[in-house]
C-alpha cells in the first residue's frame, strides 16, 4: 500500500507539475504591457499556474531526497 501512495505522489508531482508549467507557459495575453513592438504579457492566472507547476516539481524532488535519507526506506 505504501508503494501505491508513493507512485500516486510521483504521478502528481512529476506529471501534473510539468503539465501545469508548460500549459501556462504558453498562455499569453495581448495588450499594452510595455514599450516596444512586443505587447505580450502573462496574466495573473498564468503566473499562478506556472508557480504551481514549479512548486509541484520541487516538492517531488524534495520528497525523493527525503525518502533516500530515511533509514526505514533503505531496508
């Protein structure tokens, strides 16, 4: 049962995290956001989505490192 929960956490962190990051990475809005010919900017929900994706990926790596350093997992 413990390996089932580990695989679910890995799927959430390493599949959903990159999905959110890439999905919101290409979510541009067009408008007068700055000088020059490029008037594209990220709306607020895209910034939150990219942050959520990066946070999930980082959480997945932290959990993997924590599992490797826990003595009962190495037995």
